[in-house]
C-alpha cells in the first residue's frame, strides 16, 4: 500500500497518513526515536527511496528513522494486513512441515487433488492470493491440525468493569 501523504500532528502525538487504502494514524509512542518537547520533529516525508511504502521523520537533533506501512497497518489492525500475515504464518508452517514429512511432493499433490504448479503457489510465501481453505487443506495433508482461536484484544482496550453499560434494557428511567 502506497503512502500518498504524511503529516505530524503534535496535538494527537502521532502521524496522520493518507494512503490508497484510506487514512491511518500512527502514534509517536510506537517510534524507535520518540520526539520530545526539546527534540521535536523537524521534517516528515513519504520516502521515495522505500517505494512510497514508508515515511521518514527527522528530529531536531538531526537523527532520523523510517516507519514502514506494515507497522502502521499492524498498529491499526487492518483486516487485509492481518489476513496476509496469517497466510504467511501458515505458509511458513507448511514449508517447515514439508521438509519433515516422509510424503513426496507428488503424493502431497495427489492428496490435495491439485497440480504441482498449484502446490508451489501454496508454498510461495510471497503469494497473497491463495485461500485460507487451501492452506488448511495442505496443512491437514502434512499431518497438522489447524485450530482457530478467538481471543480478546488487550485488556486495556476493553471498558472498565465499573463503567456504565453500553445498552440498557427496559424502558426509560425517570429521575
């Protein structure tokens, strides 16, 4: 995803990005070189040397660092990015298992009822167009069980127990 523009917002203490996929925010607290009141951000720009997929910021003391769009997507929990990350993890697991299995690639292909070319596409970590279903099928053939685990996000993101309920039941309260 290409970054079209980036601006520092000192009031919100973060960067505001405009991309092909919409606007995103990235806080200063996630930077390796965090700006301070005495060492503020002097310049921020979309870095063409990084293919427009990262931005670079320069502090007042002339130190600089770059932030790749992947870090921004991870912070914002972008669903498409998370899907790609899950596919990548499953692919790496499949590659590890394929080295350990006694099955030949021809036998794996036969059990998947697919072609050798399709197997190689499934094993390509850079291929993001493959389906999760086919990756689960492949891992099953390789002797793995795949479980989906749904977890709450970090506890600090959930409302406090003493907070008022979001939805009230029953009629209006008079007071």
